[in-house]
C-alpha cells in the first residue's frame, strides 16, 4: 500500500504488556436459519492489549519452528511473552478472554472461499453468501473466524460425506471482530464446507466494502462500491480467517446491474442474467491464486478504460471515471514498462493473466496492491497532458512502481504477521525508485529518494518517540500506527543501504531465491536475510538485525590528523543522534554496524575507502593526501547516519557546494546534515546559514526542495520572535539568483526538472513576501481567469503567491476554480494553496471550506495541515489548532482510526515552540485521547520541545547574523 504521507506512528515495546479492560456489553442477536430462530449472545469487550509475538503458537509448527530455533533471535523479548493458543480451548468455549489478544487457532483452516455478494447502492447495504472449503485439523465443536459489522442469518457445516450440521449458537465479539460458531456436535478431522449467509453495510469510512461518491458526466451524483481490506478489513465484507498467514484461494461472484463495470482480482468468466430480474446479472470471476485475505478486491461502478499488453502478453487496463480514459494513458505506458522490469529483476513471471489499475474517487491511502486489481486515488493514477504537472507524473510513476512491486513482494510472498509489514512496504518503497530510474531515467529519481524517504526517515527517527523498523504487533488495529515513515522510508533506506553493501548481482540472486522458496507462502524478515547472506557471502543478518531492531541511528564524528609517515588518518566515532541534542543514556546509546564510504578529492567520484564501523571509536588510514584535499563521507547519501565534520573539513566541502562538484545526492545530504546538527546544538544556526549561502547557484530541484523545507521549518519556529521577517528576507536573497536565471518562462532546451525548479523557487519567493514575484503572479492569475491558462507546473506557485496579500476576492476566485474543476489534481493544487492566506477571517474561511462537502473527506486533513504549515504568520498555526479543538467531535467522528488522524494530530502541533503551547496540546489530548495517534501525538509534543530548546539556544546568534547580513 502506498501512503500519501509516509508519516504514521507505532507502539513501542515498552507498551508490550499494557492493556485496558473496560465495560462488557451483552446483547441478543436473532439469527434466522430457514424457519427457526437461533439465539446468539454477543459479548463486546472493549480493551487494548499490546503484545510480543509468539512464533511457536502463531505460525505453523514444524518447519517454521525449526527455522525459529536455528535463528535464535538475539532480541529476547521476541520469546518473552506467549499468547494462549485457542486451538484446544475453542473446543469447549465460545468466549475469548477479555485480557488477551490471540491469533486465530489452526484447528480449522480455509482452503478456498466461494463468495457471492450483492451490493445495494441505494440503501448502502449488501447481502453475502460464502462457502468455505476448510480443513478440520483437530476435532472441535466450534469454528472461530473474523467478522465485523456483519449480521449472520445462517451458518451450516457440511462434511465431506454430505451430512450437515446447523450452528446452534453464534457468538459475535464485536470489539475483537470475532465470530465463534458453535455446532451441536464435534466436527471430525478431515475436510468440509462452511456455509454462511449474512448481510453487511456499504459504509462511508473508506475501509472494508464501502461506497464512494462520484459525479456522472450528466452532473448527477452517483455511488460505486469498492474495497480496502489492508490491514484487517476483509472481515467487513465476508466472515473469513483475516490473517496474512491463513492464505486461501477465492471464487468471487458479484450480483449487480448488468450495465455496471464489475471487477475483481481475476478475469471475468461469465455474466449471466439473474432469474426473475431484467437488470441484474451474476458476474462470475476465475479462481485466484492462494493469497491473503487483505489482497482480495472487487469494484462495482461506472468506468471507462484504456488497455494494452506488455511484452510478455499480460493484458493491462487502466480504469478511469467515465469519459476520462485518456487520463490513464501515462499510467498505462508506465505499467507496460514496469511489469516486465519486475519480471526480469525477480526472474519470476507475473502469475496472473491480467492487471487492472483503477482510479477510485474516495480513497484513504495513495493506492492498494490488491492482486490483479490495484486501486488508486485519482491523483495517484490520472494524468491530464494539459493540466498535470511533471511532479504529478513523477508521483504516478512512483506509485505504480510501488504497487506493481507488491505483486511479487507481498502478494506472491507475504509477511507471516504484521510485525514484518516493514519488509513489504520498505522493500516496495525502495524498489519503486529502482524501477522508475530504469523506465524514466530523466527524472533523477535517486536524488528525489534522498529528499522524500531518506531525510524523512532520519527526521522522524531522531525523536525519542520513534520506534524500531520492526516492532511487535498485536491486534491488527495497531497496524495503522505502524504505517509511518519508519516502516516505509527508513525501511526503504535500510534496503538501499544493504543493496549498496552487497551489490546488485548478489541482491538479485538472493531475492530470486527468497521468492522461489516462499512462493505462495509466508515469510519473516530473517528469511530474507538468510537468502541474501547465502547469495552475497556477507553477514547480512548480523548487520541488518541491528538496523531493524534498534530505534534511531548514529551520527559519526569525523576528525583527522597526519601521522609521522605523512598519511592522513580519519578518527571516527559513533553515537546515537537525538534531534533535541540530548546525550543518550547507556540503554539508549546503541552500537550499529555502519557501512561507511569515504570519498576524497583524489578519488572523486569514486570511493577512496569503504569500511564497516563496528566499534564506538575507530581510525581509518587514507594514505597520503594533498594538504588541502577534501574528505567526504557517505557517498550519494546511502548510509543511515549524520556526519559531523570538524569546522576545517566542513569548510573544505563548502567550496564544492558553490562549484557543484559533488553529486546532487551529496549536496542534498550535506545541507540536511548541517540543519539536523544545528537543531541538536552540534552546530551554530548562524554557521549553518553561512554554509547555505553557497547554494545560491544551485540548479537541482530536489536539492532546493529539501533545503527550502528546512528553511521553512526554521522560519516557522522563528514566528515566535520579532525578527522572523528578516529571516524571510534572507530566504528571498538566497533564492533570487536562481530565480533571475530561470525567470518565469521556459528556456529553450531546458529539462522538465529545470521547469520544476523554477516553480519551486517562485512559490517560495511568493510565500515569503517577495513583491516582484507576487505582482507577476497576480498578473498571470488574472490572465488565467480570462482563459490564458498558466502552465500546470507553475500553477501552485501562482495560486500560493496571489494569496499573500489575503484579498477575499482572490480567495473566492480560487475556491471557484476548485469547485468547477473536474480534475482532482487541480482541486488539490488549489486547495493546498489556500493555506497561504494570512488574516484571521480568511484563515477561518479556508478551514471551514476544508471540512465542507466541497472537499473530499480524504483530502480535508491535507487542507487543514496546509493552513497550519503556513510560515508567513503565526496566526495560521494558532487558529488551525484552535479550530481543530472547536471542531474535534466532527473531525474525530470522521477519522477516529487510520493514518489520517495520526497525520492531523502531529502536523497541526509540531511547529509550536513555546511551553504554553506544549501544555495546551498535552492537556487537550489527555482529555481527548486518540488511541490510533498515541505515538504521533507524543512525537508532536517532543517536536515542540525540540523547537523550544533550539530557539532558546540559537535565537541570539541568529538575530545577530541576520542583522549583519541584511
């Protein structure tokens, strides 16, 4: 799954034993079974139990247990807690302990589901019938499986000899989302069929089997039905064994109006008229491969499509809203290149006969890798040649690359439990770039990786409230907290570092062997390490275990001296890096095995030395170097560490910035490091700004984006001072030279990335009050309203700049543009630009707009965050936070679970920098707890303290520097 924002939180191991047990509710449910009524008690136990995995009880014993014994995990916590296995107790009890989370027992397991669903798009309900071929592995009178928001009307077990048992009792545990089906006598060991009839709700929560609203070309609002099952919401569409390790195949049939587009994972076998209906048809699909429930998908609605076949003959279709099939052309072209790339890279063919990619109007994530039917937000799939920016094309290419990678890594081989989710997402978040670099090399995609993933991961992982890449997961409800920048971005960064360490040939061989060994099965992290160790003959497990099991990362102190032989010797030391500058305690100061590359003037662009720093302190002899030779660690910014050079070594590197001698990834990494080190008090902020003056001639868009992001973060903190306007002037002076060079209009022969750089620089100038930019933006905006359209790449810059003066007429014109546009990309471009308003009445008007029906529910949070992140006035963050508190009931009812609430809770508070702000935020969330955002709230609070400490430490130096440089 691709997240639009890779910034989600996770539980710490400290909470492993934490649980809460609250009130227990009981109610009676009437289950109609033909002509009689079954009385079923339903117990709802409200609790949270955070646990450490018990592999002995949770995976198939035998081979898996032998692997566990061989691996002998170094982290003893992995074997410290054992969760009760229900395989025997379920025989005699239909109730589950309210103090434990348990995995489903293995006494009855699924083999194949025959599923028929009929959605009602008027009443927003559906009826379902499922027949599950099961194995009864041990004699039992109960079957325990997952079910949520479903009402059972019949449950019958049919044995292999044809005899039938009707359930006498169905216990529905709504909180734990379990159904215990009890039969009047024990089921014998062997095979059988479990028949269940039920009804459910087509909800509006963007999960499970849900409804999505769209506008027909006629202007009429209509609804489609779609699915989002990861992590654990297949149970909202059918009673099932909703765990990734309990794989089965699926035969899907959907009953719907015959004029609708109906899709599922596999090709359509036939569509037959439903007896007694003139409109309904029964759409029957081919059987899926063996797969996890979270990969099942179906869609019912009105769509057009565009199609082609890749060079291996796989039929690929891109489904779009009606009349917009050409907007799928770019994604289709990317897919046709991407699917064969992965076939070649993994040396395993794509196993399905077709691949559908479909744009869904209302979609919480960026995309979802359902096998053979990949669902996307419209902005992650559709490209309008006239109205889409190059940035949007880049995004679509990356998201397509991400989801198609999952067709192998995640779908063919799946994590055994959500503890190993990082491997799915981290791997896909790395290889998506490898794929895009192959298909679209002109995008300079690895520099973008350093900005989008590497720096994002290091920023989050420098907080004390971070977590390891791999953390123990209990109930799937905890998974939403794991979908964060650690799972995705640090996971991807760790994979990139490993790939660089062992080399591409060994990496590909190990991947192929891993996928072949665990094809259509499940695996744990150590299984991949073993395959890569064997392929590379390097100690992969020893290296990577430290990076996946330990929170944080080190900073490397670098100094040098010349020995008596005239040889330059580097002195290196590692220590855990905290953004607040705190010295790690003995328990926190982990030791890593750090792959380090050293580049010197004489070796550039090649590596001079490559080592693995395993000790706290070490020395590296570089041989004889020139007296003024420069030394640079971490070539291409691959290693997961910050580098703290001595002033002398850093000064030598500064000239390389001005001359652009270093690769863009290295220039980006250097400025990222100095900003982070300044925040931690290891460098003076004034010295950092002096260093940044060397970037005034920078032309790489991604370097500018990361640098500007850091500058704006600092600018936001300085809103608490009286000299923030002087800092804005510093930003304008820094960007003016490159702005003058690029101008407003394309230069003949320039690349698309140079055009993106122009837009990035102009937008930054506009939101920082540069009058020349603002006036030109107004001129172009007025021409745009009259039909002389602004190029797509420049629109965000213009929209943001014209709002700097906060004229209500301009705001109304932009809102009108938003409402009239039928391209979701343009809607979001306008909506996020609205955050640039600077007066209280207009700020509140934008906030009201964000929660209005004009903005899709999935996008409202993005608009709220855009307002809160405005760096030109403190009013924006203050009023947004106040607005969130005032409208908390509405917001929480929309987003009480899932990653959108975690994004909101962190983003709207993390830029504060005073103790009073800290206390206000802390008090509010103590009174209004958000279990799904617990960690993100703590990270937001920690960020406030980091900002406050930085401001207290560096305010005087910055004031003096800005006064002297004005």
